[in-house]
C-alpha cells in the first residue's frame, strides 16, 4: 500500500519520476492511482518524506497468481550505440536450466530483455528455449544502470507475477538482483550451483559454511523465488534454430532523473594481458603440488603448446605461483572448458565447484586417494615434476 501524508508540500517532484504515470496532483497534493506498482522511486525523491509504502508480510501474500520462469537477459557492452550488443552466454545457460524448470512446472519460460533497441534477439532466445520475450525498448536502457533497470524489472514483476526469476551471478546480476529483491521484499539465493523443482517450489542449492556443506534453500512464502547462478555452472543445451519466442512489448516511462549514478569512464582491468579463463576451451591448472613459482612456469609452457589458459588453485595463488585472476573455484572463477588438466591439486570442494562442469578432467596427483580423482575422467598417480616435462617433450615432438 502507498500513502501520501499531510507532510506533502505539493512540490510535484514525484510526478515526473514515476515510470508508470501513477501520480496526479490534486489540490496541491500527490495522489497515486491504480497504475502504481509500488516501485518506490517516488519515495526516494520526495524532499519531505511524505510518501510511505507498506508491504505485506510474506506469510499474508496470495501466491496463487504467480506463474512462469523468468530469465534476465544480460547483454555485453557495445563499443557504441551503433553496434548491436550481444547476449551473454550466461543467459543461454540460464535459459537451458530455466527450460527444465518450466517444463517440470508446466509453465512458460520467459526472457526479460531491457535494451534501447531490439536486434531480433527473440530468435536466439527462442532457440535456447524461451517461449516469450518481455521486451522493454527505451533510449534510457542503452547501458546498464542500477536504478533504471531495477525500476523496470520491479514493474514487470508486479504486472506479470512470475514464480521464478533467474539472473547470472555476474557483476551486473550481482548488482541488479539484490536491488530487485529488496524492492519487492522477497529473498534471493546467490551463487546457486544447482536448481530443481521440489513440491512445486524452486529448490536452490549452493555451498554454505565456506563450501563445507551444500545448503538446499526453499522460499515457500514469497514470489518470485529469485536466484543468481554463476557463468559456466549450468550446462547450455543445444540451440533449436528456427524456434523463435513470442515478443511481448512492454512500455516504461523512464526519466533521466531516475539515474542517480552517472558512468564517467570505463576501464578494463588487466587490459592487454586479459585472462579469459572463463571462456577457455583448455585450462591447465596447478596447485600447491607444483612446489614453487619457478616450477609452476612449466604449466605455462604446456598450456601454450595446447593452446589453453593457465589456472590455479587458491593455495597456488596464495603462495604467489600465479595471479588471482587465474584462480579456479568458489572464490575464483568458474570454468567449463572442453579439457581441464589438473596438476598437484588435491580437489577440495571449493576448487571442485569451480571446474566440475568441464567436459573432460585429467588429474595428476601423487596421492591415489586425492579427491580430485573422484571428478576426473582420467587420473595419473605420479609426480607432476616427472610427468609435466614428459608431456611437454611429447607435444614438442608433435
Ligand atoms: P593442497 O590441498 O595442499 O593439495 C596439494 C596436492 O598436491 C595434494 O593432493 C598432494 O598430494 C599433491 N602433490 C604434492 N606434491 C606433488 C607432486 N610432486 N606430484 C603430484 N602431486 C603432488 N580453493 C581453490 O582452489 N579455489 C577457490 O576458489 C577456493 N575458495 C575457497 C573459499 C573458501 C571460503 C575456503 C575456506 C577455501 C577456499 N579454497 C579454494 C581453498 C581450498 O579449500 C583448498 O585449500 C585449496 O583448493 C587447496 O589447494 P591445492 O589443492 O593446490 O593444495
Ligand atoms: Fe509511481 Fe513507483 Fe511511486 Fe507508485 S511507487 S507512484 S509506481 S513512482
Ligand atoms: Fe508531495 Fe513529496 Fe510528491 Fe512533493 S515529492 S508532491 S512533497 S509527495
């Protein structure tokens, strides 16, 4: 419920910022109409705190009308406005996971697309399983902005009532999802590693207590049930080309004044020597068993010969063998290459969650009982300092 108290001084500041034209000035007082989605934007601009929004207790909410699995579509940064942005791979991974959830629930899978222009995105989104694309096109959506994107998503959710909403646990998703969750007064499970349906609810699994246990989380009293999932965690299904999604165009009245943060400059970290470990087809990783920074360099040579990227366990990073940008695992990057080679890594759960989605895992460890062998397709029990030089020699001969 939204209320305007007698503190209102009739300044009208709330009127232009409302994205849904839900405020009228009547007798020098703001009055909200039925178009209000409780997005909360007007509350932030009122200079005298005259507007209050009271949200229902979770237990008192009627959840019966909430249907459908939604996936937030994340776009890459474009060089400028004339270049079409690309849909990030994590979106396709989430659509693939979302398709399974939607089928189990017998509901639609919808992609939520906010952009300044639609470049036929529905074809790709449909190919990865979306039934519908809720499309909001507006000049103000040319780049990601927390306030503007939150406002639009909150209004879409309020109008269409999805049951499940998934975001990539990317920089953007990690910024957007909590804002949406707090605006809607619902929960959010971050960094899920598995999603399933249990008794009609979204079963969200994620590591807890430093990765020592897996926690299964249900949100029975609020909707939408919201999760973020890291890139490379969910397996992407094969696209069905020619299968296109239905586009549902949604309008939003967006004003520049909603934009509280202005981007002045963008800088890419590690420019030049950028590490693309998350998209590499081959990752050659080393752990504490490599013994020293000097010996770790053998993996650089091996990786070069294979056309791969070097990865490292946290222990190897902590020991200074490799920079943090190369760390694979729970507090590093999640990878899913075609081939993952592991040398002198024990296979702690925090490492495994970051690489278990790899197609083929080959592990070398001198301890036959090392847990890394539980996820490896091929295992070699032996000394890395003997095996790596032999591999390099053999590849050089080829
Ligand atoms: P160790 O566990 O010490 O294993 C070294 C292995 O090398 C052993 O199995 C040994 O048998 C083998 N070995 C030794 N010498 C040789 C040799 N000559 N030839 C062959 N094998 C040899 N870890 C990560 O990797 N990524 C993360 O993102 C991450 N995040 C974490 C987050 C939290 C909150 C916590 C608590 C921990 C995290 N960790 C992470 C740390 C993790 O628990 C392990 O400590 C770490 O993965 C161990 O790295 P390691 O396998 O290189 O070292
Ligand atoms: Fe408009 Fe949002 Fe305020 Fe409602 S809460 S009146 S939709 S700005
Ligand atoms: Fe009234 Fe506040 Fe709106 Fe101004 S911004 S008209 S004080 S409710």
